[in-house]
C-alpha cells in the first residue's frame, strides 16, 4: 500500500498529522509527531497510576483541566521520557507547547504534550523547537501522514500500531482511528504505552470520559507483559465532531462504544504481540470469580509470577506454579476449590492433581497463542486477560539497555 | 574436614540426625532426613503466607497445636512437595508420621513433617516408609550426621546451608545450629525455603515463638529472589533444654537472640547466594522511611521489578527504573523527594537526575555484591534488604524444569 500501512485505515474528519526527525534518537529515525485537531475538538485522557509521573503527564493533566477538555494539538516525542527531570523538565515541556501554539495560532493549554523514552535525561528542547516549523508545514489529512505519526512515536516497537473502525449513522459516517506505541517484552520502560484515539464523533468531554473509562477495563487494563506501570502511560481520546453524529443519535452510542472496544482491543493485542522476546501470548480466562475486580486481581497475580512466566517460556504444563501464584493473590481464594485447564484439558481439579495428557498439554503450550482457564468456584464474574511468557531474550534485551 | 562441612559446627545437646535415599529423587541422591529430639523439647514454627499450603504444613500446624509446642522428631523429604495432592496427601503425611512415631516410641503428633519438591505429584509413601528403619538406625549426634541431614533436604541447592553459634552461660554452654535449604534463582518453587533451628536452650514454646517472631523481619523476611512465596516454606525452632541455660539466666536472652539473628542472617545470605543464575547480590538500603513496614514494602517493590532486576543483570546504572518501581510501591512515597545512591555515589537527588560518573557506577554494579541506597525523606526507619539480579540463566533454568 502506498501509505505503508498493513491495512486500509478509516481517517476521521477534522485532523491532520505530521512527523519529523529532531535528532533525539541517535539513530536519526523519526522522533517527533504532531496531530492538529480542528476547532471545537473535545478530549478525555487517562494517565498512568504510577506516582512518579513524567513532566508531560503533569502538564497535560493541568492543561486539560484548564481548558475543560479542549485540545487543538497533540505533540509527541520519542527517545526521551522527560521524566525525573525536575522543575526544568516541566519548563521545557511548557515551552514546547507554547512554541507550537504560537505557530498554530492556538492557546498553549490547547496543546497536549506526550513523551516516551529514557528516564532521567534532560529533554533537548532546542532540537525539538527547531523541528517545529517543518512539522507544522508537513501536516496532512492522509493515511501516509498517519503512518508517519505512528512510526515517529515508536521506541523499541518493531512495528507501528494502528487500528480503525467506522460505522454509518443518520448524520454521517463516524470514524475512529487509534494509534499506539508500546512494545511488550522489550525495554518496557522505554516501551511506555501511549495511545491516541482520534474520532469525528460529536461529544462532550464528560461523555468521552465515560466512554473511555468504560472500555479500559476490558482492553488496556487486561493486558500485562511484565507487571510494571510506566511513568508516562497515557490514553487520549479526541472527538472533532466533524462527522455530525452525536451520542443522542439513534444507535450511535452503542456502535461507537463497540468501535472503541474493537480499536482498543486490537491495539492491546498489537502491543502485547510486539517484541522479539515473546514466544507465547497467553489468554488467561479467570472464571467463576465473585466479581470482576477479583477476577482481574487473580489474573494479575498469575501474570506477575516469574515462575509461571518462565514455565510458559518452556511450554511446561507445571500448573502447580499457577496454583501457588493464586495462593498469594490479593483475593482470599481457596486453592482447594480451584480448577485449571490448559487449552480445553483439565489439569487440576479442586486444587489437586488431575490425570492429564502432558504431551498434549505441552503441544498446546508450544503454540504462539493459547488459553489457560482458571475456575475459582466463587461466583459468576470472569475476565480474559492477555499476557506473555518470560524469555531469556527479554532479560538479555533489558539487561543491555542504556550501557 | 571429616564431616564434609565448610566450617566447624556447634552441636546442640539433645539431638541426633540421620539421612537416607528413599528413591524419590530419580538421581538416587539422599532425599529423606530425620532429626530426633530428646524428651521435653519445645518448639515454635512459622509457616508460608501462601494460602495454598502443602499437606505437611497443614499437618505440622495441627500437630504443634495439639501438643502445645512439643516436638520429638523432624521428618523431611525432598523431591516431592506433597502439595496440591488433596486429602490423599494429608493421609500419606499422617501415615508417615505415625510409622516413624511407632519406631521411635513417641506420639504421632510429636513428629514434625516437612516436604519440598515438585507440586501436584502424589508422594510415594511406600518408598519413604520402607526407608524408615534404616533412618532410625543411623541416628547420630555427630557433625557428619548433621552434614548428611543438610545434604538430604537439598533440591536445586548447589551447596548445603548450615550456620551455628554458641556462647557460655553460668548454667553451661548454649549451642544453636541452623540447617536450611532454598536456592534462590534456580527453580525457586522446588527451592522452597525450609529452615530448622536446633538449640539446647531451655525455653517454653511461647518464649520460642517470641524469639523467632522477633528475628524474622530482619532476616528471612528481608530477602527476596523472585518475589514468589512457596507453598511449603517453614522455619522451625527447637529447644531441648539440655544446656541447662534458660532465658531467666543473666545475659542468656540477649545472647541467644544475637546468636539467632546471626544464624538466620547467615542462612539467608547462603540461600540468596546459591544458584547458578545469580550474578549479583544487591543490598538495598531503604533509609528515612516513616516506619519499618514502609521501608520493607518499598524494598520489596524494587526487588520485584523485572526492569530493575534485569538492569542489575547488565550492571546498568539505570536508576529511573528504581524510581519508577518506587512510584508503584504500596507506600504513598513522593518520588520527587527521593535520593538514590549506587555504592556511595549519588545518582538521583530529589527524584531528578544528578550528574554522576556512569563508568564508576557501572564498575560498582559489576561487583558480585554491592549496595544501593534509597532515601525517602519521610522519617527515620530503615531496612537492609538482600536481593539479586535476574539473569538469562534464571529464565533458562526455570523454563527447563519438569519437561
């Protein structure tokens, strides 16, 4: 395809995109990206739960509060997280927003800043400022520009991550485009998760916040690679209103929500799937939990266990490690009632060994992607949680970083 | 040395030791160990906090409660954890205790059972029962017998782990001997931590419990290799009373506590130090915490982070990962006030980059053992927490296990 994307994308009305190479990445690869939004664009964002946050998270949160959810531009750099950079890091971030605002003739607070890369190194502001004119000049409402944006926000990602959906409505076609970065097993700190969702729906910031909050649990909160939460993680949803369709219109709310879940789920899977260190994607189905929270916490405890993840790397049906991980999970689960299945084969029943075909289980676990189900026998809630094995390659790559 | 121990040991009065090979380990190596204690021996035990517990933990806890802290024999097998084995596992455990009790002419409840090895495989009781006569016949109050006991409880340990101390008192010399197993980075589930502490002090079970509880925090609770808590972890302290010295005697309480800390700390370090997968032992000093709990939770959060541990494997002074791990720790620490030192070099001040000599930091982190200090600026509490890097060898070994 001409724009270099693996699949055609739905381009939402009201946005232009651009990217450039400011020289932050020593490789000379693109490291700065811009999205401009038309007047009246509304926004909602969700940030990292890490208490140590990068300067752009502090500034972005403040700007969104000041404008009450209005955004006219998104400015992203990769290669440097602008985190643990003290008051100077905040100043640099503000200055970049202000320089861009001047060139776009908008308010400084209408720029949403984002950074990803190494922590604790001052952000070279000058390089970025000098790159702004070229960036502004390059803006385009094209798939090629979108592809460049997706490329420029990558750090250790090996492929750009995009997903889009559209659906008809009485007022006009509604488009949703998601662009993400985050590379599972490789340098997950550099691999901060950034997600930008562009739509031409008409919605208030409050409506967007409700929509976004409603889909996070079953998408980005249901994936885990290494259990770490970055200092820069951000999910931003923008709505230009240019489709003419609003949530009051018949069917739009439901269909937009579906599109949002689809796009976010696709981006989640792309993030988990990226990275040389991954051999297996594991869908953890936690069933018969008392409530969703309990199911999620159980999944997270399993996905955090080094012993479980290394067993997966060896396609080893050592379910005792899963049971043991459940035993130290937060919910007070009785291990003696737990069933565990590898694929569709029962391997542990009521917390005890159940005769099973180990060769078959090993074969199942040798697939690039498979399911492990855990029944807690406590209620009716369930989640499907996507995680990965832990390979020697992960350790090798993360041990090599920075020195 | 004749008994094969690296250092001379202090042999407490009132105990005999023996070991044998029952054939649970396919290698034919020793896999069953016995310690007999003289009449009147008191005991206190601390068990794993994992809710999924092995049969011997359930049975041992029940027996200790029934005898109100009296133990006449300790029976340990390695190679099979007797965990996730259902009601049958409990029966097998009871039967072994009863068979041994009959041969030693003691009560079944006076036998303290312990197992370590693979989870979810039925314990071959017959093999063990058939081995009991030989085991009972071999009992001896010698350093050689102690060395055999220490060997027989090993699983993936590469070296036996022993430490002992003694001190004079008016009533007579008091001896304390500790034998442990647990092998840090290799198969840490097989590597369940078992610690048996034999002393000839005279003390009530209540006094022993207070003594043991008082030293765990600064010893076994201050080490972490992979953040997992096994289903079989046990620390048992026995007191035969044969030295004639009791805690009422002048200086005995203080000196016994010191001896207990020394022995437990030495065993902790031996556990963390064992394992092919370890390249670095890291002493995490958490300082200026509000209280001990906060310091410990901060240390645990750092020691749990895969990103931190892999950076250590590469001797990479990437302190941003430590700061980020602190940001998701349980205590509500303000990352903006945190200082971090590698060795004696300040690398992060008030949560921001501080100019430092990276070559020097890298050299420090290349040592087999070094310190990282974190100042929280919240109070005066501190802990020293011992942990390790995460190497590709760890992953390789744990991925290979069982298949």
